[in-house]
């Protein structure tokens, strides 16, 4: 296990930071293979200059994504992205209008393989940024915020893809995340693309509903009172909120809730920041004709991602 204290924090001088707020809102969004304008030789098929994904096509994509976020996700204080190639992508998003929405800070937890990583943009300056990693896995981004004298810790992550099985890898990643959560010592939220839907029971392979045998690595519940004793609250399982979609990702006709937030028990201790609600953002322009996420197509420049963004909101009590 390795923890790096890196300079992940970047600041736009033309941006006005947020003032004190009564809410703290976090969105997780898999931006789908968001490569920058430069060819490094590690791009996926379809995302190199020879494929037509050149500077002009990239700039069109940045403008389109910045407009989408500015219109529909700018109530968020923090957005955790997955599948970002470089910090240039994040800066370009801010330069294309998101700094005007109050997003002043950005950073990237580089995965070390030269490809796609977890990044963030924020209206609030993190007091500390860290990168946590175990060999052979994507890095986990750590962000600490002091808001109204309360410490909130956020871990941004992207677990192993399911395209090549990866069950054992995801179990290892869940065990590692549990260690991070247990060692945090503050209100903590893990946000990202887990590539696991805990509602699938034994098929979830890594995150299980409370009540499974103790040998499983991480437990979640949709009931806030269950949080604690190694169990974390997952708003996607909360029957008291009505979500607009069946999941955040659709594959071969099935819907999955891979994009999640896991909240520690401090979100219900009656002190400071408390869980309020959660929602999916899925506008018509983000959907195909079957209502699924409209994935970005580098050959046409249409679409956004094969995931919908998912947002959670805390309120100050």
C-alpha cells in the first residue's frame, strides 16, 4: 500500500472561490475515455489524430461537455471524474466556462499507466490532496475539506472494469477502500465508478448488502440507521428517494448502479453535515433512442458518456 502526498491542487486566478454554504454537493461522473488533444501512443482505438480525434474534435468535445456541466451540474461543489487522460482536460473544461460557474480548483490522481485517471474540479479549496495506491490498481484520489470548521473527507475512485472479469481485483480494491474509510476518522464519502452494483447480491463480487457473512470486504445499506460498524450508506439503495432512472449504466439490456457514493455514519450523528438526498442527472440530450446513456462517439463527435452522473447532497444542521 502506498500513500503519496502530491501537488494535485491547481487554481485559476480568474475564478472567484465559493463562500460559506449551507449545502455540500458531490457528483461522480465517468466521462468516458476523455483523452486530450495530444497523441501519446496510449490512446484507445478511435481517439488518435489518425482516427480524426484531433485538436478540433477535442475542442468541440470540451465545449459540449462544459456546456452540459454548466447547465445541469453546476449546483455541485465537487465533481469527481473518471477516465480523464490528463489535467489539461480539466483545465480546458474550466477555461470553457466552468470557472465562471465557480469551479476554481482541479487536480488529477494519475494512474501511472499513462492513460485514464480519476480527477476532480471543485468550488471549494481542498485543505489536503493525496493519492492512495496499491500495485496493479488505479490510484484513489483523496480530498479533505474544512467547511464551517467541519472536516469532510472524499475518496474518488474507479474500480477495475468488468470487461475482462476482474472480480478478484475488485475484491482487493474494496478491501483497500474499507481500510481507507475506517482510518479516516471524520465524515467520509467514497465517490466513483465502482463497477459493482450491490443490489446484485452474490454477483456483485466486492460490495455486499449488510447481513452477508463477515468475510466479505465491504458492506452497504440503503437504510441510514444501518450505517456504522463497518457498514456504509449507499443512497442508490435508499427506498425513500425516487430516482429518475433504473441505474447509471446500461449494458446488454441490463441496468446497473455502478456509480455510487458510500457515506460513513457521521452523516447521521446530528452534528454538522448530514445526508439530505441524491439524484441522477439524465437529460434527453444525454440519452439514446432507448433511454440509455448516449456514449461519446469520436467519429461523429456526438454523445457524452456511457454513464449518467450521480449526485449526493449534504446539508448543515
